[in-house]
């Protein structure tokens, strides 16, 4: 009887002929290629604005994402915090009402589940209940800004450590000090020029903490600390329920450690939330989710199928974000949104990969599911793609090993990174017509390319395992 256990490193080497040291060098070259490409694109945009539109250097640079990392030195806005704070204060003033009265009345687009408000419950009332708690310079505002900056830095650190651990696993040795330093520099440089990550901080978005938790989950997966990864992703699910798709995948694939880690967070948190806010508020949140899937958003920053179709059909003004109202209901948009969401979800849940119990295969599957949860959402703001940064970086060593797209693999990966990382912040020049608005869907396109690359990688891994097992049987 032939053993079904296959070593990941020998499988990859059999598939591509790549040596272990070549994987490390090629990964570093890939990082340099992506960084150079993103800076080149930014440079072309800057020169174009200066020569064709007569803008100053400062104006032109502000239209690109390359130097947006400097915004970490400035106070952030209050996008998430304002919505949460308004819902919390209104509920405190009227406990008999619903958390989502502010949503359905058009007062604020509070779109988070009740469990997302635990953050405010944990802080002292004197900090959260002050009339001007979110004014610039307030204690709460300074606390949120500082915590958000730490979250961004930790996202970069966890991503770099995850890449280092994966390379060591693939190479079968510890990285040399110089290699480790270069990996840290490369991941940090790519992260600091990754617009969705920095944009989340600029807006004052809870997404920065989700990005950090997802990066820590990636590091835990690479180190085979699956339960810890589940705890991190369970925390994310309390704020963004789309991430519970990972729990569904874990149950389908019998990844019980991952499922247990997520349930260890979700179940007690949900129980506490039911006791804190009551069943009706949770049922109201389901109405909110239904409303979001029916209407979506036409604003250009919605990088999803819903946003694409909204703008293609001219359903609303893509240059104007309405903080209170949604676009008009359109049955075609609603249907296409549901079909796209279902397609991405099913494809990610039931995709097959070699060695379902291996560290590498589990990592690829979770990356695929999280990518599907992002690009398949009815509303996928540009900052939501920040959660994909750790997996964009982590997938490169695996692509170098298996080369699922042949000689073009590295270029396709770099295109995926640049499409998400680089942005031209002149929407008034892009979203002037439905046809031209397609050019502004590059962040979604980058996520879609990552989804395709992960699928191709899984196929190549499965094919290589079949060949290996066949040779063993012979």
C-alpha cells in the first residue's frame, strides 16, 4: 500500500525543478519587481498630470498612493467610529429602541453587527459618553489614532514574519540574517505603498484592526498554530460577518482546530451580545444586510461587482457619496450581485487542493476563502482590500515554487499587487462615463487576479501530488 503522505518541498521541487535557495532569491526579486512597478506607475501618473494638465509637483504627487504612508503622522478621520458612536449614544438614550434606527432613518449608515460595539463597551463611560468624544484632540480620538497606527505597523510586521516562516518551511532551513532583513524591508515597503491598508487608517476605519488580525492569523497558519488563527478570524467575524465563510469552509473540510478557535470567540461573544442588546436588534441587523445586498453603493470606491454594474448602468452618481441614502433599487443590479456573491462563495468553499491537512494547502485555501469574502461582497470599499495584503505577500513563494502560470507567473502576481496597491486619485477624470469607469475597477481586478492565481496554484499542487503518487505506486 502506498503512503498518502507527501512532503510539500519535494512536491514543489518535483513540479518545477526549483531549488530551495532559488525560491528565496526569486521571492526577493518578485518583491523588487512589484515595488518598482508600483513606483513606475505612480511616476507616470505624476508626469502625466504635470505635462498634460499643468499641475504642480505637489498636486500631482497627491493624486497617487505611493507617499500616502505619511498620513500616518496625521490624525485620522472617524468613518467607523462616528457610525458606532452615534448608534451607541442613541441606544443609550433609548434602550427600548433599536441599534439600527439610525440606519433605517437615514441618520447614519451604521452597518456593523451589535458585537462590533464591544469596543465602546470596554472603554470607560467618561471617555465614550462625552458630548464631543470624537472631536479632534479628545481622549477617545487620540486613543483610536494611536491604536490604529500600532495596528498598521503590526500588520506589516506579522506579514513579514509570516513570509519569513513560509520561506524557511519551503527552504528547509533558517534564513540568513541578510535574507531575513531583506524580507522585512521588502514586506514593509510593499505594505507602506499598499493603498487599501493606508486608506483604512486615513478614514478612521475599524478595518485596520481586521487587517492586523488577519495578518496574525496568516502567521499562525504558517506556523501551524491553527487554533490561534481561528481565534483571530473569529474576532474579525464579530465586526465583519462575511468572514464567517472561513468557519463554513473549516466545517466542510473538517478543519476542526480552525473551527474550534473561531467558535471559541464567536459563541460567547454572540451570547453576550444577545444578552446586552436583545434578539430584536440582531434580527434588525439581518434586515440591514438584506438592504445592503439589495441596494449596494454606486460610489467609485465600491470595488465590487455591485459597484461595477451600478456605474455601468448609470444608476447613481459615482462621484458623490451619500452618507444617508443608497442608490435606487435596480433588479438587474440586485440579481447580478447575488449571483456573483454566490459564485465566489461556492468556488472558494468547494475548491479542491492537495493534502487538505498540510500547512501550505490550508494556507492557500484560507487565502482563497478570504479573497472570495472580499471581492464577493456587495459593498467592497477600497480599504477592505487591506486584509488581502498578507496573502498577496505569502502567495509569492508558493507561486515561485509551483509556477502555475509558467514563465508569466511572476508578472501576473506583480500585476495583481499593483492593481490593488496603486490608485489614481482623480475620480473626476475616470468616472465620467460608464465605459471609462471600467478603468477605475483595478482594485477589484487585482483581487480577482489573486483569486485566479490561488485557484491555479491549488490546481498545480493537486496535479503534482497526483503525479508523485502515481510514480510511488509504480
